[in-house]
C-alpha cells in the first residue's frame, strides 16, 4: 500500500505546513519553559518535557504523517486516529505543561469562569461523549468529510471537549480537583459505557454506513481535504475508491475500525485507572499509622 500512496505526492503524505505548525508549538513550549521563564517559574521536570514532546510527536503522527491520508482511505485508520487524538494526546499535553502555565492560561480575562463551568465532571463527560457519538452519525460524518472548514471546526471542537473531560481526571490546579480517586475511576468507567453505543453502531451495522468510504464521489470529496487539488484532479480518472488501495471489503473495514476504537479506548482507560489506583494506594499507604510494634519506645 505504501508504494500506491506515493501517487499523492510529498505534500499529501507528510503535510509540511502541519509539520511547521507542530514545530512552532514545540519551540514556543521550549522558549516559555526555558529561556523565557521569569523568576519564580519552575522549569518543567524531565518527565513533563518527555510527555509534552511525546504529545507533539503523536499529534504530527496522527494528523500530519501518512496516517492522516490513510484515515481518508480506510475507516480502520480513521478510528485509530480518533482514539489517539481524543483519548491519549490530551493526557500527554495536560501532564506535560507546568502548573504555572495552566495558572496563567486559566485566569486570563473571562476564561476562568467559562473553564470552571466546562470542566465540571458530569457536564464534560456528557458533552464529549455526546459530540463524539453525534460526529460518527453517518449524515454528520459525511458532511464533515465534505468540507475542509467543517471538518476542521468539528474535530477541533471535539478535541477541546476532550481536554475539558480529561481535566476532570488530571486537574493541573488544586481548585479544579473535584473528584476523589474513587470517583475518578467511576468517571473513566462511565466514559467507557457512554462511548460504547457509537462503537456498537459501527461494529454491528449490516452494511456500510458511511458514503465517504463506500461511494466514489463522496470519497474523492473527502480526499480533497488532504490531497492538493491539482494532484487529485490529475488522478480522477485513475482512482475509483478505497478499494484501489485496500483489498479489505468496506463493511469489514468499518467493523474492524469500530473494534479498534473500542479496544484502544479500553487499553487507554485501563491504564489511566491503574495509574489513579496506584497513586491513591501509595498515598493512603503513606498516611497509615505505623503498627505499635514498629514505634520506638522511650528508654
């Protein structure tokens, strides 16, 4: 398949402008947390830097590398992209940005009350999962894939709600920490439950439900989101649909995509639950009074 994708050219495969965008993000982070720091602003730890830059690499991988082009060809790649974009990328960025930056960002102008409202656990839980499910309804999905502006606005707004949702689990500021460890675990379980109907609709559908992957005209329109118009017009007589690149039937690709989304979600959520549990366990262990026999006695 890699050789076949070469026909779209370097710009479509590697998105040089998007690469420039993520390099600017990385450079801003480096300057603000390094040479541009003011007195009293702590430098991020090595772990924080690794998490942030890992998030930047992941962002380019799923939105700028050939993975993004492949997501317009195979639904399996699209769902892999969505799982990493909404369920892993926000965690890396939230954990990688120092507290003092969050303090500045979340107290600018009228942002504080808005973010305080949008990051309420129940609201953020419902809004993110609701928008994710609505986005994957066939009419909405096909519409989003037909317009670059619609696609960008919809996916970016869902990403914003994903950040709001994850801020309930990984609050960077103490005043945002509204959930106990046990409630955070329940919050993650609820996420898994609410995202299941969308995955179930995709997995158990008896026929292809997205024109983007099953109709040649809609597919070409979707490809225009990542392939330059001049390149695409030159290939219009050659390409007939996703079957040109993959022998997998559209229905099987659709079902596999739903399965991958669910499995990836379970792995990420399971890892987060384990992280929260062991943090909670270690904190509780440190606060337990020592046994009488281990306490020194006066002589």
